[in-house]
């Protein structure tokens, strides 16, 4: 048995904190400073965490290793299990050509690139984030925008900025699931609290996208589209996360937002002014000059010579109604299965297969003699979101008539594609579990608690920093979730509020994370120019972060304290 101790070095919190921070410092320096590959940086950080736990905290080698293995297994199941099966479905839509049909369907809604940015980057990007996350929306939406004749740089920036509001509920709410696991707080309460923070952010994101595409004129002419998209998404995200289902939060919000925008554009297309002939090329590519909102009206758009090199733009391809239905079928199947899961007797039947047990051999207690919550492992193999996605993938293969050999090959491609991500996620979760179980997180939490009420301002910044470095809200929650709770209790603040703030602040670090920047740059053939993209998105990341800090601060006071979810 190992008893946690938050001041192992001479009883000094400050001295112990200098050692406890070494694993995180190692990870951040390797990733952000030396630009070491994420999987290698995570493994080195894990090694440092193990050494600190064993040498400084006196944790038995066996207990430290067991804590690490539990974290690694949790990283694969349920987290990576969700990502793998979601990307498998996407790979099958690509191999059957249905993804191209889907892209053309979005393009037919409007030939106005400001509207396309909202529908594709914000709405469809949120749906992709809901299903897969981990950079998938940035890669796919960037390619789709380029195919619709966005300039490469603008496509990358728009996709990155759009990938904010849905992130906390991405990959079927796995960041929230992880946050609940590492903090021991109720998953429903955490999700509801995040659902009272990120929806406010969602209202403003479409306005920024419109501004990025066409500046102040875009805001004047397209503000109703931005308002409807953000408002419907925000309200749907709040209602779904608080009263319906965490897993369906982004799916419902994305679909309702997209539907509202399509309806608005059909009824009242945005007014558009002619682009001056002497405007810079990038501006000419931004807004089509024809009137009307539908894809059938006017010639619109830049000439084919303005399209990015290598674009497979095919606006005039006519897809049959059957093809369009098949293109949407995988997403409808996913929604149907997750909706069926919410039916009480089905949920009870699936839950009956869940097994909960203490991680074999791991025996850690707090100073008060209570077992540490993170050593309890839940194996919900049948009701896991990843398993539901596996069933959805099988049904998708049947509906799209994908041969078994092709489906298996697509699954293999996903595993190859994610091989480094698998190592990274498992190593980061192992690192977090070692830090949490050994007491390193308790030490750092005690130090931060010394800032008192001001910690409410720092809370979202911690999440932002974690995602900026790791590229994942899930990883940031695993790293800092327990730390937020410890510091909150020490400072007399609500632990649910600050744990949620870690996730909500973290979503704003996605657009500046090296991993996401690399994904965006690769998608637009701008590898090596990540710094250029970074400079374009940094200001928006910081502006949104400042707003989130103010919101969390007010929620920690009587001013907005009524918004905080009761534990």
C-alpha cells in the first residue's frame, strides 16, 4: 500500500512543487520549445513522472508502474476506441466516393464563401468533432474549403478558428468522460457546467469566421447567418448537455445549426457587393460576385484559374437524390444508434454488461486513509461510445455496400494513420495517472490554491496551456483536471466550476497547438509555414481566452454564481 504525501521534500510545499512540476515542464519544453515529436515527448514525460514518483515521493516501483498502465489502458479504451471507429466510418465514405457527394451537397447550399465557411467549418466541423475529434475536423474541413476555391491560407485559418466551441464535447464527449474519471466528480454535472460556458463562446465564433473571410463588409452583409448559426448552436449545446445527453451534444447542436443556416439562406440570401477588379487575388477568391444564395443561381465565384493548384473543384457535378441520401446515411445511422441508447430499457441492458473493479495490484490511499478514486476502472465494453460507433460502422458498410475486404482494409489504414497518436494518447494518460496517484498533482494544486479567489482567472489559462501543448482537450483534462479540483478546494472555490473551466478554456488552445497547426499546414500543402498560420490565429485564441477567463471569474462570484451546477 502507498499513502499519498503532498509535501515529500522536507515538508515544504514550495520545494516539493519544484520537483512535482518536472514531468509537465519536460513535456512542455520538448513539445513547445524543442519541437520533439509528440509521441516521443509524451514517453519522456512519462519516464520523468515515474522517476519523480519513485525517487522523490517514495512510491513503490510496482505501484508507480501499475498506475501508469491503468492510465495507458484508459487512454486506449474508451478514448482511442472512439477515435479509431469514427475515422473508420470516414475512411469508408472516402473509399466509396460518398464523401465527395457530401462536399458537393454542402457547396450547393450557397456559392457565397462566407456562408460556406459557416456551414462547413463551423457546423460540419462540429459534427466531425463530435464523432472523432483529435484534429479530424481541421484536416477534412480545410480540404473541403480549398475544393470550394478558398485560398490555402484562408482555408487553414478558418478551419482552425472554427474548431473551438465543439471541442469540449468532441469524440462523443470523451474530454468530459476523462475529466470525470481523473477528478472523481459526476460526469453529468461536469458536462452541464461546460454546457453553460462554451455555448456563450459558440455565439461569437461564426462572426469571426465571416470576418476572416470578408472583413467588415462580411459582417455587415452576413451577420444574420452568423447570428443564427451561433445562437442555434449555443442554445442546442446548452439544452442537450444539461437535459438530454452529453454524447449527443455536439451532434444535435451541429445539425440544428446547419439546418437553421440552410433555411435562412434559402429564405433570405445574404446581400453581396461586387468585389473591385483591382482587389488582391486573395480577396477576389473570397466572395463570389453573383447574386442569389443557391448553387443553381448565377455563375459566381472566382475563375477556375484562381482555384488553388491541384483543386478537384467540381461544382457542376449533379448527384442523384439516392447518392445524396447515401452520403448522409453514416451520420444518420450514428445519430439513430446514440438516440436509441438513450431509451431507458436499452440503456439498462447495455449498462448491465459494465464491470467496475479496482486496478489489479494498485493500492493507494490518501493521507486520510481513503482509497484514491482513480484506481477504480470501469469497463463498459458494450455501452461505450466507441462500440456504438463500431456498430454504426458495420451498418454503414452494409448501407454503402462496402465489401468486407475493403472495410477491413479501411480499418487497417486507420490504425496505421493513428499509430503515433495511439502512443501519444496512451503515454499522456499514463503520465497523468502517475502524477495523480503519486501525489504530484496534489502538491501543485496546493501551491496554486495559495492564489485564492484569483485562481478562477488562472483556471481556463491552465486548460488553454494544456491543449496548446498537447493538442487535445482530453489530454489537458487528464493532466490538469485533478489539479484544478485540488486547487479549487484549497482556495474555497467550486471544484465543478474550475474543472469545467479547464475543459472550456482548453478548447481555445486547439487553434494554436503545434499538432493542429501541422495538420492544417499539411492539408493545404503549406508544411514549413506553420508560423504564418499561427500568427493569423493567435490573436483570436487570446481574445476568446480572455473572454472565458472573465466568464469563469464572474461565475465564481454572486454575479453569475447562479449558473454553477450543484455537485
